[in-house]
């Protein structure tokens, strides 16, 4: 953790110890933030540091922390990471967070990730579906315009169906839910 002072390194280490490894539950995040009040005001600067160091494991972990704590600058940082096309980033989690916080300015970045991933993501389309769900959660006219593009017959049926579901037009397009989920 270059470029961090000793105090910041200790705070991060202590926060990681409290948070543990694996899936982060909201209660554990809130408990850690209550136990270490300096987490909330510092999490954005830590994310910037992790981004600059390409410490994706920590960036992903503390992005989850930030999702719960709701700092204002979370959306821009996640968009910068996704837009950088850096290797080793677990894009699914960052895309999901952008949808959960309904960060409207993420639409172009999510669209870019969706377009880049749709062919390489087959046959399960995990990243693509996260992009589609996040666009649906954001729900702006720009997000809906992107979803409308992905109901076109040029895209794989699963992508078209998930986009249609988010737009609530799957029946109009003749999709059979049992067949699509079957």
C-alpha cells in the first residue's frame, strides 16, 4: 500500500480484519463502520488509492462497503474503473453496485461493458444480464433507450429476453418465459 500513510494503512487493515473474507453482509459492514468511524469519511480516498495501485481485490471489497455507506463519489470511481478496461476487475460486482445506487451517469459505461461482453459472455451471459438489470434499475430514458437497442433480433435470445423483461415488453415480443428460463 504505497502512498498511504501509516494511519491509513492501519485503518484499512483493521477494517479488513473486522469485515473478514468472503461475502460481505450489510450488517457486518455497518458494524465495522460503527466500530471504526473513520471508514465512512475515508472509503472514497481508499478506493482511489486501490484503483491507482490496481488492487482490484480491495477495490471490490471496499466498493461493497461504500455501497452500504452511500458516499456521493462512489459512482464516478466505479465508472472510471470500468471504463479503463483494466484486467482483473470483477466487473459484475461493480456493475451491480452502479445499478443499486441508481447512478444515472453510469449508463454509457454500462452500455459499453454490455456491448463488449455480450459475445464473450455466452452461453450464460452473467455479466451481460447484470448490465441489463442495472440499466433497468437506473430506469432513466437513456437507460431504457439502451435496453430497447438490445431487444433487436441481432442479439442473442437471452439478451433480448432480459432486456424485454426490464422494459416490460416480453409478451409483446412473443417470448415464452418457460422456454427462456427452461
